[in-house]
C-alpha cells in the first residue's frame, strides 16, 4: 500500500509509518484557497492527511498544534510569531516583540516582509476563541503568498458566516475525509465489491480503515467485512472509554440511538437529560456523529457504525422502553419536518396504523421529496397488508405511478384505496377519507378527466366542511396544501367560484400557522384573478409574492405557474410585452409535464396576439399541442384552447377557421362561446345579430373579462346600427374598464370598430386605452346579405344551378339575379372564382 514516513521531520507531529496515501485529498489541499478548513472527528484522518500532504508541498509549511493555553488572540499571535521565526524562545503567552510591536501587527509585518510562499497549519484549532480566529484570518488575508489550513474536530468560530467575509474559504468535510471505495480498494488490496461492503460497514472512517489494514488478511472462515465490523466495534468502544462518558450520559446516548437524527429537544426527551447537548458535542469530537444546520434547525446525526453499536446495547439493556422511545422519535421527526424518518420508524415497528398517522402528518413532503425512498420502504408489502390501511396503499400507489415499469401495481393500489374510501362500511376516519379523495381528484385531473376530478373534489370539500376541526387539527399543517389541490380540481372541473373560495381558505389557514405553505394558494389566486380580468385583486396577490421571502425555486416551479400567469397578464394589460414574455419564459421547463399546460399555452397566445405576432403565436400554440400528444385532443383541452385559437385566426383574418373552431371545440351553453359568436357576427357585418345575441340571452358572463369584452362588442354593434343607442353601453364599458383596470377588451375589436369605440371612450376619460387593435380591418371584406350567404353556401355543393334553384325554392331567373350580385361583390367572373374569393375572405361557413 502507498506509505510515507513523517518521523524524520520534527516540524510535524509524529504519525504511523503505515500511513495510507491520499492523493485525492492532496489535490484539494493543493488547490490554493486562502483558508482551507478540515472538519472531522478525532480519528477521521485530518492530522495524518495534513502531514502526508506537507511532505509533498513545495511551499514552506509552518505547523502549530493549538492547546488550551493558545486559545486567546494574544497567545495565538505570540505562539505563531515564534514558530514563523523558527525560535524556541518562549517569552510567555501574549508577549510582544520590541522590534516589531504587538502580536498581530508583528505577525503581519513578518508575513509581508518575507515573500516566500508560506502555509500555516493549525491542528486541533477548535479551542480558539472568536477574537483569535478573526484576528488570524484578517492577518493572513493580506499577503497573497500566505495560506492557512485549519483542522477542527467540532464546530468552532471558523464555521461562522463572518469568516467568509474576511477570507475566501474552502471546506474539506467529514465526507471528504472519509475513504472512498477506490481508496479502500487500494489500501486493503481487495476487489470492488468487497471495497463497497467495507465502505458501508465503516463509512470510510480513516482510523477504522487503517485498523483493518493493520490486521492484514482475514483469518480463515472470516471475511474482510467481518474484520471491518469488528474493527468498528473495537474503535467505538475504546472511544467510549476514552470519552469518559458517565453511566447516565452513556445510557442517554443509547436511548437516542432509536433514531438516526435528533434535534436538541428530541435528544433531551429521549435521554431524559437536559444537559445531553454537551454529551453530543463530545460524541461528535470522538466520531460518534456530527452536528449540522439545515433551514435554521440544528440536528445531530449519529454515524451508522455508532448507531449499530448503540442499538445493540439498546435492545439488550432497555427492550421495554423501545416502543415509547420510538413514538417520541416519530413525533420529533414530524416536528422537525422529516416525515420519512417517522415513516421508517413506524415500519420498523411494523405498525401500518401508525404509518398512516405519519403519512397524514407529512403528506406533501413525502410526495414532493421522498417518493423513491417510500417505494423502497413500502414496495414489498403484500396487498393483504395494504388493504388494512388504504392511506398507506394510496401513498405507495402515487409513488409507484411515477415509475413506468411499476405503474400497473401503482394503479392497482390507487383503485384499492379509492374503493375502500368510497365503501359504505369502512373503518377509515373522515380525515383519512379526505386525504384519499384529495389524491383521487388530483389523479383524475392529471390523467385528463377534469369533470370527474371536480366531482370528487366537491365530495371531499363537503366532507371537509362538515368534519369538526378537532378531528383534523393534528394534521393542520397539511390542510392548506390539501385545500389547494382540491381547489385546483374544482377549478379545472368548472367549479371556479368554489375553487377561489377554497384557495382563500387555504391561504388563510397557512397564514394562521405562520407557515410558507400559503404560496401555492396565493399564486393560484393571483393568476386566476388576472385571467378573469379582476386586476386589482390580481395585483394584490402578486404584491404579496413580490414582498415575500419565498424560495426562488417555487417562483419558477409548478407551484409558481399561476404567479407567472398573473405577472404576464398584468404586463400585457400595462402594455409591457417584454416583461410579459420574460415571465412566460418560466413555463419552458414545464411545457411537457405540467398539468397547467393549457393555461400556459393560453397566456403565450395572449402575448403573441397583443404583440401583433398572430402567425407565430398560432404556430407555437399548435407546437405546444403536438408536444402534449393525445391529451391535446381531449375535449377539455380542445375547449380550453378554443378561445386563443379563435382570436389568433381572427387576427390573421381567417374568419372561416375561427368559425370552424368555435363550432367544433367551444363548449355549448357557455357565455364565452356566445361572446365569440357575437364577435364573428360583428366582423361578418351582422351588427344587429351581434347586439341581439348579447342582449337576449339567459346566459351571464362568468368573469369580469367576459363582461367587459361583451360590452365592447355590444358597443361596437350598436354604434354601427345607431351611434346614439350605443352611448349608454359605451359609458358602462368605460366604467368596467376603469374599475377592473382593463385595456385589452377594446383591442379585441376589428380595427374599424376599435377606432369608433375608442373615439367614443376618449372624451369620457377613465382607464388608459390601448393604442391599436389586435385584429385587422375587415372593412374591405365583401358584405353579403343573409340570402346571398345562403346561395353562396349552396354553390359549395357542386350541384347544377337548376337543382340549387329547386332546393332553395326560387325560380332559375331569381337565382341568376342573386348570383350576379354575389359575383359583383366578390369581383368574380364565374362560380369557381366566386368560391375562391369567398374562401379568401372567410365567407364560407365551416
């Protein structure tokens, strides 16, 4: 094995002659950061690695092992100055040099005056106080030819954020110090598979790997992995003795080993020791685990070998306490937002009912972050067991559904859970049924069945409303996201007012908890209000998001989709199309996967329409539809995209295509469809019909945008018939535009109608008006009477004129008179030319 000896150089600590070379660490240490920090427990190989590297380093290496006497800033400066000068004269901690002045200025002068590259190595430096650390870093940061390498076995002032502001820092973590598989293979001269097994048994801990290497070949009948396991056991037990843990403290550590990770409150609860934190600090120094900070929460993770040893003692000494300890550990895991750890502990106890409780407590986290681990943990459970707890089956089914190879089993589990929840006689609590129905509605929504999803969501909402809060209070943290997903199902299921109310409730629930789970609901509220034309409300919710400290990944992820919708729609209304396109670009990573794809496509088409790029917008919309494959051909998708398609075709002057889409895809018995019929009738020159359609209907606008657009079309239609009659409608239109902050409804009129209505609105004042129409002028389009349109349509059959006359119940002479009028208006010489011109002007009804 690769070795080197350090005994021959008194500058460095003495290390074993059987040291394993670490080229990987040498490369990191050679990288040249002004400060390199090595963090690892005693025995993790810090000192050995540094000594090995020092012999290969071309720069001058100055080594100082920190003792408690050197913990203060003056003492450290004095000791470092003596080492730099190479003198053994010790004038006392904190002494000064008369020639160069006080401590740190003297160190600084020395380093600046000597231009040779210097690396200062401080070993066991965790004992240094804050002033010593910052004075040292400030001094070393000045000369560019000086580097500092620090080794610590526990958290210290070197880990504080402020150090990074003083000096650029690189970290060699405990994971970096651990031997990797290749290093173990070379050190023990074993094959790859054996190296992997040894790595798992030892976690690559340097002292243990070295112990295995020193033991040589495994005795007959014993594997190298068993040797490694025994070495781990010996090492940890020797560390326990060396650590001088009291009997009570050791018992506390044994009880804590019921779980992998603890925060301080859980450690205190498991050990019944309010001072257990001090013991964990010492345990970290001896390699039993380590502290880390994530999202502001400090936790201690027990090293796997140590946990194995401690768990063995737990099973032997305290078997009667294990059930209670596990319950404490589960609640602690849930409290700190680690539900998978709670689920693993529940399954360790083989308690599916307890697992269901954990699932309801951490539903969203398990689905968002732990899907693969859930499958690994629960995937082998037999169906007979899963039938006992449908909620466990539902979670596993959803996670399996993300894996194409296991989707069939996932669907089987989903059906089983849904059937149990819908059964008249079942043992499920209302809260469990609520979770299952929410998941069912989301699944139906995602597979393109929004109507059924809305029905299931409505049933779940009724259950949620009638269930006393006391029954779901312990799962209150999950309720905002459950309500949000029910709201999405209601929204796409056509129950939009219910959806908005539920989003409001979800946001209020999250706010009352002080959690960040309000983001999704607030995002949806902003986007829906913007789409509906309620711009004051949309701006309100957008400002909440702009002013919040949200994770940037949320803004551009699935949950931020409707926030981007709101921003883009508001930007279009403000005339800032560049900003609108910027926000729409956030859709790009999600075009192939998001369930909100029809909303994304609608917004992109809306921007193109108002930018004057109808042709490009239509091509991109159809490309988007092709990307989504079969689901783009479903009736809900075709209906959702009918409006942007109609408007884009109208902007291109293709009335026939717009009319065909309206007849084929637009939903019947909807005010939105009626509005597009009136818009086409107005463009066709049938202003009285357009006015009649909008004024004589039992249907009502469902959004402020529909109401304003209908008023704009009606104002234009009445203006053509009688400008005086249009005055009242125009004033109402102005009030609506001003109240809702809208501009675009006016831009959806043909160029000539836009000019006429805008001229009427301008003197009234109020809302800012757009400068141009999104639709072209249709003034040059031939105007055929209703009878002439009937005759033109009959020509498309290809029948002889006598047959057409008989079909229309007119004489051949009357038909010829009507044809001459049609030919004149279309500037056509014959039947063929007439049909060509009619098609070009969009006069042929699809």
